[in-house]
């Protein structure tokens, strides 16, 4: 599974990092970012994408 964050759409709501804290973090400006060494198959990744209020996260199967 691959995870893409559209940084142009992200508003820094933080729902992704609250939902899947082992995958997502927020950068110094408060915008979503992937943690180094994250597990793209974490079961909460899809829920985090659904929780994003601006749909900035896309999850794709290989």
C-alpha cells in the first residue's frame, strides 16, 4: 500500500496524526507528514485518510 499526502490541500487539522500516530506526524508548521520508517500497512491508515477533513491523504494498493 502507498500513502500520498497532498501538501497543497493539507490544512493541518491533525486528524491523521491523532488517528494513526505510528504513521503520520505534523511538521514544524503543523502540516501532515509521514513518519520515517512508517508501516504503510498499519490498519489505521485508511481510517486516517477518511478522517482528513480536506481529503489530502490518498491510500493506494500496489
